[in-house]
């Protein structure tokens, strides 16, 4: 049977942060003012089929503000709700290595210069991680922790082509290896419920992560957002989204198949309410998380039956 990490039966990001920084740490979602090579024609137009007009940065601070101004904006908004004291500067919107090294050095350094920012997280694509960018991150990591979030979503190439991901699996593996060699932790994003994928296909993606050097994983429910190509397919009846019960069951199986040493950063996610088409049940995020946590604590999964061989 697996151990408990605090109140949760998995190695949560919250638990990891308290280990590293001694207290709860909060993310500040930032917009570095970049776009994406899958939107501007470098490798494609329109972006991934599921990606919103905001480049998955719908909750980020206004891009018109400078990075220090965005940090202050986000901090003030957050501190109205919770007594937050330590923060992660999270470059979230679009592809946050899609700029010159000089520009990246400037914005990452501006975030690190804020005293109560304890770490920097950079969301990007593996095909936009040239070695000079990796070298920059290695250099900056001597000041404060910096890690990279890579949007893998799936290991299945047919699905990747259908969602217009724009790169093949070896590209992810190469980026992950180079970042790991530089001492930069990687968090891998996986989307559950992509059109055409069976439960076993999704579990294959999850089990694959156990064989890699990724330090963490984000499990993300597929959201159908207005204005995306995915929304047109959904409204045309080409696929169905997961039900709440099916998603809870699937996430528990995913967690049971992940190595206990992987930090789980997310079990579901928020969709912007003004553009979310489906599934509507996902707006009750805490209800969904409570159901997942209850199932994990009581399920046979944590008796070892779905753990990878040798884990437990």
C-alpha cells in the first residue's frame, strides 16, 4: 500500500513545495508577450486544436503590463483571498521560450529579482528549446530554481497529428534529456480524454512517463473551448467528452500507474467559464478533486493492483 504525503495518497505539488520552501507557495500566472510557432506559420497556423485564443494563458495577468507589474498585479489579487507570502513566477501563456535569448534572460531575470518569488516555471514546447536556451536556464538556476513545463499531451502519434501538436515523440525525449542534463526539472502535461483515445491508450502515456527523466506530471481534463477547432468537432458530434464519474475513475487509475516518486502537479484543471463548452461539470473543481481524493484513499488501486511492477 502506498504511503500518504500529508493528507494525500500521492506526492502532490503542494507537499513538494512545503518540503522545499517550508510553507505553501502560490503560482502567479504571467504573460511573457510571446506567441507560438504553431500559430505564426513557423510550423503551422491555428495552434493545437484544443488551445484557446489566449494560448492556455486565460488566467494570466494582462500582457500590456511589464513582468514586475504583472507580478504585483497577481500578488495583490491573490492576497485578497489568502495570506500568501511566497510565489512562483509562472510564464504560462503561449510558448515561453519563443524569443531571443536576450529577451528571455530579461524577463526571467525580472521575475527572479522579486524577493518573494522563490522559483520560476516556464511553459513551452519541446521544439522551441534550442541549446542556448537550455544553457540560459542552467545559468539562471544558480540564482533561483527554474523548471520547465512541456506539453506532451499523448505519446500516440496519430492523436498528436489529429490535435496538430506539431512535433513527434523523439523531439520531446531529446528536450527532456537535455534539460535533465542541465539540472532543470521538467513537468510533463498529459491531456485525458483526447478524441479517439481509449482508456488503455491514456494509461500507456502515463506508464511511459515512468521510463523518462520527467520530475513531475500534470493530468489535465480535456476542455472544449469556444472558438477552437476542437469545439467545431464536438458540436458536429465527432467525439464525446468524459463524464465526471469516468474521469474520476480514470484519474485514479492514472495515479495508480505512476511511479510514487513523480510529483503530481495537477489532477484536473479549470476551464475559463466564459468560453467553456464542455464538460460543464468540470467547473465544480473542488467537488471533482474531493471525489478523486476520496476514491484514492479507499480504492483498491492503492492496494497495489494497478501499480507498475516493482513499485509500491
